[in-house]
C-alpha cells in the first residue's frame, strides 16, 4: 500500500547508480528507465569498449570546477576546487557499447 511502480523504479535506479547525484539518477531514470551501467564516451574507451554509432546519449549535469592555487586561497592545503556551476554532458548505457567484456 502506498508504493507506486514509479517509486519502485526510482529506488531501483538509485541503487544502480550510487555514484551519481540524486538529480542525475532522476535524469537517467526518466530518459532510460532500463539503463544498467552508464559512463561517458571516454570512460567507455578506457574500459576497452566503443559507443555504437548512432547511440543516443543520456543527458546529465556535470559540475564545472575552478581550481585555485595555494596563493589564491591563502590556504596551506595547496589546490582547492570550487564548483562554479553545471554543464550538460552525455553518458551512455552499456547496451549502447561494444567491445571488451565488462568484469563485475
């Protein structure tokens, strides 16, 4: 009682994409409800896989960080990052890739 199919789907997506923010999980789930593993184009290449030609990406928001040097922050920590905002980037589900088998 009180559990909708939509809520169950979003909770399942949150479990699959723990490393992503809540907002990005919602973006992934709304655009590709059955996505299982997502990564950016270059990450897939590093994993030995290529994004298939014509594959449609899933739009998410990535932070835009500004790195400040030790002199700019008056801190002993060295470089620090500040988030300036967000930009739109695309990730692809593993079903949209081909190549080396994934482990795990």
